C-alpha cells in the first residue's frame, strides 16, 4: 500500500514529507486510514537520537486513531468502517509468560515498537502514525468507544496508558494520596485519571503559576517544590507520587514526601538520573520505581475508563506540516497540552 508521512532523515529532528509503502495485508492484519496522530515528547527524543542511533528515514508516532479500510482473511474482531486505535507497540511474541499475562510491553523476546524497530517477520523498520495509513496485526488494534471525541483520543494511547498503568498497579482508589510532579502532557492526564479513581491529588511544581489549571483538573492544589517550609510540612504526606518530568532531574527533594511504604514512580525521564540519597528510602521503607506503558488489555481499559468518566486530554490541533513548530515548543518544555495532528490535511500528493 502506497502512503505518505512525515519523517526525520537525520538526528536534527527536522520532519519532511516521505513517500513509502506499507506491507501487504497478512491474514491477521488490519489496514487503517489514520485520522489523528498524537505528538509525544518521546517522538522528539527518538528522532533526535537521544536514546541511541535511529534507522532513518523514520516516521514517528505511537498515538494513532483511525478507520479500518481493509482486513486480512483471519481477522474477526474488526470490520471495514470501524473506528480503532493503535498505541506504542504493534507486535510481541504472544508466547512468553508476560504476553500471556497481558503485559506485552515486557515481552521476554522483545515487543515491537510502533516505529523505529525491525518488524518481527519481515525485518523492515516499523514506521509510525505521522502518516496517512498503517497496517497492524489484529491483536494490537484497539476499539475506540463511540462516546469519545476522536480528535482528542490519540494521546490516551500513550499519555493515558503511561499514567493509568502505575495508578492501577499501585491500587489507587478512594482516599489515596497522590502527588503528580509536573503538569504537562503526562501530568495533566495523571491528575484527571487519579481524581476519577477517587484519589486526593496534589500537583508538585516549582511554582504555583499553574494553580488554577491544577484545580480545574480536579487537584486540591499545588505543592511548590522550591518552598522548603511547605515541603517539610508535606513530609510523609503521599502514598504515591508520579514523576512525569521528561528530562534528567534530582529526585531527592521528593522522596521524603512519601509516607512509609510509599512509592515514587518515574514515568517521564528515560535514561540517566542524578545520584540520589538512600537515607529517606531506608528510614521510611520508601521506594523509587519505574513504569513503562501498559499491555493491550490495560490500554483498552484506559480507553473505556476515559469514556466512562468523560476524560480527554487537553489538545491543540495542528496540521502535519506544522510538526516542526510543535517539536520546537516541546524542546522548550513550554507545552501544557498535547499536540494532535489532523491527518486529513495530508494527501498522497504531498
């Protein structure tokens, strides 16, 4: 299938139109016309080569909402015309204990990311959602509840599941005391989801300039991390803290905020962190943990949960040809919402 997308051709993250072909349908494949594609901060990290060399040209994008246009002969769950979604991975071995436990993101043989990795069968590099079409095996396609605004669904496939999964893993519910460090693309979804689960949520930030925004999302308020007195008073006040900061930073200041057996879960930064002091961990049985995304079953759960509770990301709609401007904003860290590309503005003539 001939298609077109926006690709990085080198590590400067400058995106350009790129014509390429999607694979012919296998018996268990679903062909999708992409309607909306979310822009994730990890897309910028990846195409910049921050996490290692990349197989350019590379079409990013793992927050995909679209419409089924064809199916393989063995596909039973989806039909032409269905509204569907694709998230951060498009394949796994389907045979190991983690796959059987619906944790395909931890596949023992390696899950296949939506872009930038060898296809498990052909070996060709997977290309992502900054494109007009995609072909994905049925097991990694998700159903989009009809009540959700399609233009705002895409970021749920990454920002949503990335924050939903640790909230579920650490059993957040009514009365849970949850802190969220940062109120960007991940943080604002963490607040919305935790509030819907019944938690008492506080945003932790270097200033209170987003106080009204935080309260508007359902948080009790903002704890200013540069206010030493306020931080001391908040000590041992949280059961769980989600750290959504996407760059290297110091976590020492946050650990004493955890109660005994509390956990600080890193979902933002991937890579080196500053050295941290074990004293507050040892003397409070506190933990620093990490969380990736979630499995396919859990990703479907977050879509359904968002539909049930009317939760949608805060989005700014852009055209595909505005992606370089969007990346510039992401690199400055001045974005309090998620960019979503309207792929109807992209055609094979581009």
